C-alpha cells in the first residue's frame, strides 16, 4: 500500500491539487506524533506557492478531515505558527 494512498484516492472535488501538495509537505515534516508547526510563509516558500494558496489548501485539508489545526501563542499572548495534526 502506498504511503499516500488516501490522498491519491480522494476525488478532486474533495481535495484539490494544492491541498495534496501541502498535505505531502506536512506529512514529510511531521514527527512520530504526526504533528508539525511550519509557518504558512515557510510552506509557501518551500513549495513555491503563494501564501493565500497555502491558506486555501490548509482550509481544504481541515474541511476534508485530513488535518486538525491548533492555534499556538507566545508567552506575551501574540500568535505564532499553527500546530498541524495529521489525521489520516
């Protein structure tokens, strides 16, 4: 069975190509706990996509149930990168 079989078998209506690329990126960077926290800017730079495309892809992945997105905060209360937990 392929490492990304569930991504390959998803219909294009369920998961656009931008979301597939971002999911593979997250999966590659996730640890044993299947979580990672790259910044949207970093994902966009590494995949040569716009930041808005990455944000849409992350929204697609959350909506389809492939990832869970958790807000992370610094001690002073300001936002930092999100934590992404891979579900599939």
